[in-house]
């Protein structure tokens, strides 16, 4: 007879536990350090710029004799581009997820899913290239906009970029709806569309909302592609056909030539702080939503 | 054709891919009776009743040969409307599976998609269905509560009410009590008996006592074949097949 495999001793087991605890602590520490660093570099900006002027100031002009640090135009740029991307991407992505998990032939699914995941693997600078060259011409031709590079252009490329995130997370949510619900609907005589729209989708809704939230945080944080696509003019506007500059783009562009320790330097970090705050709020909302819906459905 | 049979099944063969689950089965189901389908696990009981509402259609590799007549009409005929078939033949599953919606919305689901017949209001249909499933008194004050907040037995009765709401003619129950405790089981059993007044009830069970308690007719399936079929009392007191006798006396199964 073979000897029964000996279980790890109690000390080994507790060592493993500490190891795992250590790993968890490291990631929390890193996050904390990032936040501390951002605050340390960002907060001094407000010693020179009043907070109200920073947030509500309508002009971002750092090279002027009297530099102006108002992030409202940048905030507007970010909102325009992200909002546009979400508006375009979310409905398409959700329908795509429904198609993949509920309608597509298994063979089609095998082809489409990896292709969509491949989209997520394309470097964002390549997307930026595409937006800068091909997509910009298209958007200008179809809208007749004055600015060749504009918020719409950035929104469209961003819509493609966040689609894989929204699709694959929504698809997971839809797929995890128990088979029993579908059977129950079919057994009452619901057809495929009724089952999908009245039973499966509502049951998957919390998960789909989380997918949308994650798509939004990804869109707000995206830098390189929007930097190349939107024209980088910090204009305070709600016109989607105008050139804009996003908060991320301004950091990426100006950080390279800023004088270390200057007001400008600290102001850029303060923008980073605001960005962090926004994504933090969105993730928090996603979590809260999920928690609330979990109370109702399993 | 005798019209007292609600369902006539002729030369039925059902398989999944290469595996034949039901091999040449013939059975006639009486109208307004409870018919129990009994047999050891894997003998094709569930497959049989899922053939009657064509729920097996959802399984891509499933193939069906032979005839299943509902009121004399072959439900596998290409002209058969599957949606209408499933309205007429309701089903209750092994595990209670209410939708993650309110109690009211669970019942209203069927009438909403099929349209409401006979000038009844949705509220009336909901109340009538819940009463028929002996659940009304327990939930009438909280129709907006989530269905998943009910106990397992209540959920199963809710599923029965949901099936009744579209006014079916036949109700298929696939081991409806196997996930329930004895008290809830007793409630569902007495419900099954009361339902036969208005409906034709077919219940799959591997619990012999249950078959004996609730059914008028009992079919005994073994390895995809109908071994014995007749009045429940006769089947239990005087089985004609040695196999049935062994199953009933607990030698296997």
C-alpha cells in the first residue's frame, strides 16, 4: 500500500498564511504610497492657486506672463470625450455581449470572443495613430467639422478601446445567469427575445452596470489615444466637434517640460489627484450598485 | 381515436447525440388524472416529460423520433407553434426557479407575454393563480416582495402558480419535491391532487411513496423503456413485471 501523503505541518501552513497576507499588504502599501505621493506633490499647488480658481477657472494657460491654472476646460474635455465614448460604446457593447452569450452559434462564439479580447491587447498608441490619421478624416468628412482633430474623434476611438472591457464583463454577467431562469421562461412559452430581454438581461443587470462603470474609469484614464486624437486645445466648450484637451493629455504633454517643483509642476499633480478622485468615486459607485442588487438577486 | 386520452405517445425515441435515452416508448396519458412517472435515476423520466413540452429542443444534440399527440395533434409536426404548445403544457422544475423579480411579477410574466385572455385583469390572474397554488394567504400582503425571499416550498408553489397563470391544460412536474422538506412536500402533494380537477398532471418522481400517494396511474420506466403502466393501486399491489416489483420493494433504485 502506498503511504498516505503527509499533510503540511501546522508551521508550514501558518507560514503560507503569512506569505499570502504579506502579498496582500504589499499591494495595499503600494496603493497607499501612490496616494500619499500624489497628495504630497499635488497639494502645494493650492498654496499658490486658490482651490476655487483651480476648479472653476475657465482658462488653462501656463505659458502666459500671468499663468492661469483653471482646469474647467480640461474637465470639460474629459467629460465630452468620455461621455461620447460611453454613449456610443455601451449600447453596442451590451448588444454584442447578448449576441455572444445568447444568440451566437458556438462556433461563431469561439471566433468572436478571442477577436474581441485581441482588441484589448492593441497598444493605445496604435489606436491613437489610427485616430490621428484614418478616423480623423472620416469624422471630418461626415460631420464637416472645422477642427480636424476633435472631441468626437477621440470619443469614437475611445469607444472602440473600452468595448472589449464592457463586452467581456457584461458577457460574464449574462452567462452567469442561471440556466434555470432561461428554462423557466421557455417553459412558459417565452420566445428567445422575450427570455433575453425580460429575464436574462434584468438578472444580469447589476453585472452589466459594473461593466459600464469599469468602462467609464478606463475611458477617463486613457491618455495616449485621446492625446493624439483630440487636438489638444484646452478650450472651454460643450461642442463635440471642437478640439479639446483632456486632463490626462495635459499631464502627459506638459509633465515632460515642466520645471521641477514649480507651481505648474504641482498643478499637474493636482490634476492627477482629481482624476484619482473621479475614478475612485466611480469604482465606489460600482461596488455600491453591486451590493445593492445582490440583496435582491443571488 | 379515443378522446379520453390527453396525450398519446407513440414509438417515441429520444437521444442525445449517440446516446439513446428513450427507446421506443408508447404511453397514453388520461385527461384530468395524476400520472406518475417513476424509475431509477437516468432511466429517461425527465427526458420523457421534457419531450412533451419540447423543452428538449433547447439541447442542440437532442433528436426525437415518433409521435407525441396532444389532443390528437402531433406536437412535433412542423406546423406546431412551440410557444402555444408551451402555454398549453406548463412545467415545474426540480429546483424551484422563480425569476429574481417580485412575487407579483413572477406570476404576471406569462400573461404579459401571451396577452391576457378573457377580460381578466392582471391582478385577478395573479390572485387566482396564487389561490390555485395554495399560496395566496401566505403572500397576499407582500406581493411586491422579491420571490427569492420566500422559503423553498413557497418558491415551488410560486412556480406552480406561475405555470397556472397562462391557463395551461397539462402540467408537468419534474421531481417537484426533491429539494423540499417533508412539510413542504406534503403541501405540494395535496396541491397536485387538487390540480387534477382542472388539469392533466404528470409528475416525475423517484419516490415510490409519493407516486402511491398522489397518482391515479403509474408508469415505471427502466433504461428508457416502459416496463409497466397502469392504475397506481394495481401497479403497487400486483406488479406484472419482476423489475417493477423489485423496484417497489426497494431491491434497487
